[in-house]
């Protein structure tokens, strides 16, 4: 009886801590959403308004009164989608090669790829920008997209998923006369679709929020992403906090919808390659 009481008390305390953590985690989202329906002076009050006393849609009206707002959203979707597609394509090919094929320098090359994960982008952003200038792709979509395709995180993530699949499956397919391409595309890729879905979500979010690199590359107003566009509407002398909040909600909404749709794949993809058989 005492053990049951202790377990019940422990469960109650654990649930309370989880609920408290969830409230703390979601509060910034609530504050962002509620502030988007407030006037700027209400947002900046020393005594915060936990609920909008005089809710307004004027911030969203001001946001969409700019003719380039939808263009900014298109740019964000286009750059994030194309970059993510190229990252997944290159990552799945490279990860399969590292996991299932044998070639000279395989371990050293893989370690070099993994070592790049320890370098934040800010460390090499200046030489990377100079490279895009030399190649003549700076200032456009190509300059914003192509450098991000070289990210090695996708190779690391998918390699773990390929490793979790027994080699006996590949050997059996080869004995049946299957080509290497069919083994890769017809057998292995479908088995790691959860990992690919997780990579799609992670890379899409990362590219969508890659503010610094987009700020450096996309200088023309018609090429700006939604984050850059909203930031460019701010007056340094008299910033419009309400417009900023509305723009942030507008920019975050597609990511929230995407995560809600693919959250099951995301969870499976993150955990599936964690344990090797």
C-alpha cells in the first residue's frame, strides 16, 4: 500500500512538473500571438497586459498592405523547399554509401563530414560569402540555396538509419539479381522514410530561420524572405512592435502547421536510428 501511495505521489509530482514545463515552454508563443492583436503602446507597457484589452487586427492589415508581403512568403517557401529537397537528395545518397558500401578512405572522409558539425556557420560565413561572389551566385536564389546543400547533418542522421538495417537484406537482394540502384531506391529508402521525414522537417525549419545568411545574400526587396521583409519595414526611430509581432506569427504559422502534420514521422525518425541491432 505504501509503495502504491509513493508511486501515486511521484506520478502526481511528475505530472505537475511536466504541466509546468509545458506552460513555460508555450508561454512565449502565447505572448507572441496575443501581442499581435495589441497596439504597440500596449505591448511596451511596463505593466504587461496578459490579455489584449482592446484587440485589433490593424497590425495584420498593416502587414498585408505592403504589396511584397506575399512575395516574401513565396521566397521563404521556395528557398526552404528547394534547399530541403537538395539536402535530402544528396544526404540519402551519401549516407547509403557510407553505411553500406566499401571504398578507400571511407572512415576518414566520414569523420571529416562529422567534424564540420562542430563548426557554427558564423565561423566561416565570410569566406563562404566570398566563394559565392567568386562563383557569381551571390545576391540571388542560388547564393541563398546552394551553400546550405553542403550541410552534413543529413548524412550523419540518415547514415544511422541505414546502419540499423541488417546487411543480410542487401546480400539477399543481390543474390536475387537486384542491382545496387534497386537495392538502394526500392528496398532501403522505403525502410528509412521516417528518418527522411524527420530530416525534411529539421532542414526546412533550419533554412526557414536562417536569417543571417539570407540577410547577407538577399539584398533586393523582391527576393527577401518573410523574416527579412518584416524586419525591413521597421523604423529605427519609432519601431512598430505590433507589426513585428504580426510578422513573426505570419512567419511561424507555416512551420507550426508543418510540424503538426508530420510530428509522428518526426518522432519516429529521430528515435529509429538511435539503437543498432
